[in-house]
C-alpha cells in the first residue's frame, strides 16, 4: 500500500502537460506608453457665460462644440481646464494618439466610393454576370 506522501508526490509532480510560472514565456504585449497629452473636447456651449470663460476656451484652441484639441501636459493648460471643467471632456492620451485637425477629419470621412464595388459583364458563354466585391472572377 502506498504511503500518503508518495500519493502527494505523484499528484503534485510536474508532467509534460504542465508548466511552472517561471518557465512561461513573457507576455507579448508591451507596456503602454505613458500619457503625455490632454485630449480636450468641448461638450457644452459657452454662449451665455462670461467673457473670461470664452477667452479661456479660445486660449485652449476650442471654438465650436464637439471640437477636439490636443494639448501637452503642463500646469497652465491644467489650470485652464479646471476653469472650464463643466464644459469640457478631458482624457489623458499618449503621444501616439495625438491627431491634428486634418487627421481627425480624415478619420470621420467615408471611404471614397463607399468601399462596395459591383460589376456587370458578359462571360465567355455569353451569359450576363453580376458580381459584387469579388463574388465572381472577372474576365
């Protein structure tokens, strides 16, 4: 009869199907880059507010509702954000996520042509063929 210690060794002994945590490969993802910019979006209008609020928004570079600007982290920008905190939405983003005005516009635009192509042609057997997005082979 096997002893209790021998049974424990058999159960706890590593086999070919298990790996210890020390031999596991490192995770494939790299650590995220630290946030370096504020992403500031104006969510509420400043029409009925005083000139100081409007001047603060203008100093941040925001002129219209739902407009987004990126500013580097600094104490003066943080103070301006605190002054208009009820009007704006702020996110911390890394430098790789910063977009200029043209890039933001390109992300919103639809793909030219809609990205959907259809063809109508006559095949070699003189039969009409209608194909969309590579359904059938073109001659």
